[in-house]
């Protein structure tokens, strides 16, 4: 099922048919709050829905980036296996943090984030999501600080050692070299994901450079236009006029180039970046899967070992047996639990992957379309501008 | 039709740019800039004299070149790699060249040779130099002349021309030693120099006075060693001048011979004259004494001022043009790298495809990648064109250099006249003083009277010299005038051609890539429609 495309505009959308369930969300109106080091950007999150789980037709709340982060982390914790929609980057170079471009792009990315959650069959029904969309600011603040302030449970520690370090800690704790799931299909998938990220990152890097090139070309065209006009002024009479025309066209095209640079940034480079983030989200899920696998595997090994011992004890030490048997049953339950969790993740990932591929084809297809459209329009403007000057140049006869 | 006339093909690297000491850094960076653009082909592989100018009229004359059908980029790229082809459309510039003395000029085949009188004891370490084959065909003749010349010969030619054509805008020769040449590889340097020398000779032949001149013809046609006597043999001139100086100081030789005043005072022979003229110019400038003859030609002064303004704007325009070329080049490059990155992505997704949606996506990225690569190529072709047309700006900066020289010729000729006139005035006053003093002595003063006679002799000689100098000055003024007239005309033509060429190539490029992007836009329009649907 094709996911809902991100809301292009912030205008309200009406349901296709009265009574049909809808849930539309928009993130808009970034506003700088506070002063100095404490300052941050707040966003308006507008929810329009007729779903019964929500309080009322329309709800507007104010949220900041860390609220979105809270939502993301809660979902990531609870719904292992699902590719949680990615957030835009957390940190930014200080001076860049409040630039208009950066804020707009972040707003766009956050809007995309919530809408993707809203169109995910499981995620959209979560309590956390509802809290995020509806809780008043105070409640939201409390929920957020609770999460970051309190002492973490042991399972959270495992969460924290998400990447390479988890392997290190296993070794440190005395376990054997880490065991990994290694079916050929999963191997293939892992390689695919890692390589995909590289290719995408490269494409995104070039796209970003292309934006810069547009700006540079625009600037040099403007400078050239000015210089040509002044040059023409030295000549005088008819030649001055055509020089002036050429100069003016250059300046005009310079503006168009700047606009296309902006267009490229928002509708081509940013989607590519978003693609990269999505792939990184998959990598995070893969880590979860690896952890779940290890848990399942370890507990399973332990169970098998204990089972054998139990058999022996039955005959050799009947007293000890009953104690041990109780322990064993607990262990067996845990092991089955871990195995179920692992298998759940595997199953969910299957679905998510199919969904991901389809979604990405649509997202990137649109980005490609916008890219081609923008370039075509720019080229057309360039052609038109110069064609219009040509007759004047031709007409300018030389004595 | 002159084969190498077209707005000199910059693509082969502009060695001339290095020679303009007075020009800003812009000129120096030009060479490297163009060298990088030129790196796509090797001028040494370009057509050699053996291929006669068959291109004749360029296929599309400006009148008929339709907007829809510009010369293909392949054509331009091929033709621009050969300096012999008239790579611009049949322009007034080439028409200007059509009535030329020489229908063909080429510099080729750089080859090392050893100094003849090699006195080195160690074999193989004798100083070598590069000689070039200079081929030419004179209009009306069928015979093709081919002579070997070394760079020093070109310098000699340039110096001789500077002497013979004072007041004219003599095209400047390629510079002797450039900073670049230290950094560059030998071959690259030689290649650039070869191209620059060829361009230099072509410009000389285009000049209405120099083209038909004997000096030029001798240079092109006289076999064997270069026969033009080097009149700028500085060493001997220095000795010459040093020998004469004591005699001058002792008053035995106070007058410049008439033929000497036809040349500006140069180092060596005319040390005294230099001192005198320097004093004169100082007097004129600092003390505020009005010199006996001033530059009164108002029209000339106005023109000069205008040219100064023009030169200033030209410099700034050529700098911006370079920046523009660089930006265009970068754009083309980045578009290309993006295309390549997308191609790699496409390949990857195709190979690893596990889902149908992946294959669709791979097809999409392939379309975009192809379009991007096409656009990148078109942009680079455009840039070659842009370089070629905007190079006119650099050309004209070079011409301004020769204008300065011509104006200096005029100023120094004027100075010579002024100096002689004040000489005359002082001689006259000395005579008057002597005569007055002689009168006071009863019976006359034979020694004083004798001195007066001598002085009168000197005055007569000085008068002759003054007349010569004045004639020369007028001649140079006339040269200035006619050259300025020619420059005005040619400048307008060149500038117009430049703009036309630039605008046309930009439009053609844009149209070409509109098509390739619109196709992809159409092919991917489904995604936009779906997005709209869902939004609704």
C-alpha cells in the first residue's frame, strides 16, 4: 500500500467522503522561542481527524524538536522490527541553526515524520502517538523529562550499546565471540542495506554540490551581466543597447538560477537525505534484530544444556531435582519468550521491507520528477531569454 | 580565406596571456584556466600544414543558421581542436582576413636543435633550443614557403616591427619567460608556445600595414638563418653608447644626427639624448613650464581618455568572464558526477533487486542518470564555446597593450621634438649673449665670434634634426589616427560577434537540454499525479 505522501502544503484537506476515517496532520509555523543559548524553535502541530480515539475534530499543540525525539525513541523502544520513520539530524552547526533554510527543511522533515507514523498501520494506533498529538504542553514536558531523567532499566543498557560496542561488551562479559544470524538471505539483505547507504550518501553529496554550483553560477552570471553593461556604456549608441540587454538577461537568469538552487535543495537533495536516514533506521532495526537473536540463541543454548543436566539430576539427586526443575521451567519460558520476540522481529521486518521498497520508489520517483521538472524549466527560461535577445543582436549592423 | 583568422582559438592555450605584464592577474590565470579547458585535446595533434585549408566557408553563415539547427557540438569540438579551421561562422572578422597578404600561416613541428658553436667539452650537454617550422603561402602565389625559426627570431621580428611601425598598434608577441613555464612540463610549455606563436603571426598578417611588409615577408620566406639584422643587440649598443658618451660630454658631438631622431632614445647609443629628454620631460611635468610644443589634438586626448575607460571595463569584464567560465565548468562537472553516482546506484539496485518496486526505481534512476550525464556533456561543450567567444575580451586587452605602445611612440616623438626645440632656444640665447659680449670688446673678439659661428652651425644642424623629428612626430600622429579609426571599427565588429556567438551558443545549449529533461519529467509524471491524488 502506497503510503500517504507528505503534506505538500499546509492547507487543510477535506475527506473524500463524509464519514470515511481520516487523520491529517501538519507541522507548520516554526517560531523562535527564548533567547540566547536557551533559544529553540517551536512548531505547530495541527491534527484533523474523525477517528474516535482522538479528542475532537481538530487539535493544535505546540511542540519542539525534543518532543519529536521523545516520540521517536519511545516507538523505537517498543516496536522492534518496525522501521521507525527517521528524524532530521539533531545537531547543527551553531550559526546554521537558525538560518531560514535550515528551519524550513527541518519543518518539512518533521511533517514528513509524523505523517509517515500516521500512515503506518501499527504505529498510528499507539498511545505515544496520541499523547504526542494531543497532550497539552505541560503534560508533554513532563513526559519528556521523565524519559530522560529517570534511571534506566537494565534492558535500556542493552539498548544503549546499540552498535559495535555491544559486541565489545559481550566479550568483556566473558561470552564467546558473538554469534550472528547467518542465513544466506539475511546476509544478502545486510550487505544490500550497507551498500545502499553508501550509494545513496554519494548521490546525496553530489546533489548538495549541485545546489552549490547553481548558486555559484547564478552569482557569476550576475557579476558578468553588470560588467557587460558597464562595458557597453563605454561604447555608446547602438552597441551600448545590446550590451545592456545581454547584461540584463544575465542578471535575470541569475535570479532564476538561485531559485532553482532552492528548489533542488528542498525537492531533490532533501528527499535523498531522507532516503539515507530511512536506510539508517533500517540499520538500527537490524541491530535490534541482532540483539534479539543473541538473546534467543543464548537462552536457547542455556535451556538445552540445563535440560540435559536435569535428566541426570532426576536420577542422581531427586531432592535437588524439583528445585532445579522449577528454575528450568522459568528458563524455558524466558527462552520461548526470547525466541518469539526474535521471530516477531523477523516477520515484521519482512513486511516492513516490502513496504519500504514501495514507499521509496514513490518518494524518490517524485524527487526525480521534481529534479527533471526544475531543470527543464530552468533550461527553457535560459533558452527563451537568449532567443529574445538574438534578433536585436542580428539587427545591430556594423558600419 | 585565411585559415587561422577566426577569433583566435583559445582552446589551444593562450601563451599570449602571460606576456601582458601590465594586465592584472586575470590574464595570467587565463592561461591556466584555458589550459585546463584545453586539456581535453592535444594541439600538437591538430592538423599540420599538409592539410590545406579546405574548410573554406563555414557551413552555416550567420544569416542561414537557423535557431533550431545550431552547429553540432561534435563539429565544434573537432574544429576547435584544429587552429587551422575557421571555427567561427563566416564573420566580418574572417571577411577582414579575406583580403590578406597570406592565405595560410602555420607554426608547427617543434624540434630541439643545438647551438652551432658548441664549446662544451662534455658531449650532449651543449645548449639546445627549440626551433619551429613556419609555413606560409602568399596570396597569389602557389609556392608554399617553409622555414625554421627559433623563439629568438620572433623576438627580433617583434623588435624590428616595433621600430618600423611606430604609432601603429603592433600586435604584441608572446612573452619570453613565464612563471607558468617553470611549473609546466616542457611539452606543455612548448605546445602552448607553438600555438601562441602561430596566433601572433596570424595577427601580424591581419594588420593592414604589417601584413604586406618586407620585414614580415623576409621572416616568413627567407630560408636558412634569420636574415633580419638584430638592431636591438643590446650588448653592442651599450658599448657603442658608452664609447660615444665621453665625446658627447666634451661637447664635440652634441647633436643627434637626423636619422637618429627617427627613433626614440634607447639605451646604449643615446645616453646623452636620454638624459636631455628626461630633463625636458621633467621640466614639462614638474616645473610647470609649458613646453614649446604640446599635445593639442583635443580629439586625440578625448579618445585616449575613452580608451582608458574602455580598458578598465574590459579588464573587469574579462575577469568576470573567467569566473563565469569556471562556474560553468564546475556545474558541468558536478552534474556529471551526480549522473555517475546515480548510474552506480542504478546498477546496484538492478543487481540486488528482490522486489519489483526496486526494479521500477532502478529504471527511474537510470533515466535521471542518463539525462544528467547528457546535460553534463552539453555543458562542457558549451563551455568550450563560451571560452572561445569571451576570449575576444582577452584579445582586446592585448590590443590595448599595443595601443599603449603606440601612444608611447607618439609621446616620445613629441618629447624628442620638444627637446630639440628647447635646444634651439638655448643655442639661440647663447649666441645672443656671445654677440652682446663680443660687441663690448673693441675690435671684436675673434674667439667669441668663432664660437658664434660654431653655434650657428650647430643651430642649422639642430634645425634639420628638428624638422626630421617633427615630420616623424606627424607621421606617428597620423598612424595613431588611422589605427584608432581601424580599432574603433574592428572593436565594434568583434564585440558584436562575441555577444552573438555567446548568446547563440547559450540558447542552443539550453534548447538541447530542455528536451532531455522534459522527457524524463514526462516519464516520471506518474509520481506527481499520484501525490496530487493522495493530497486531494
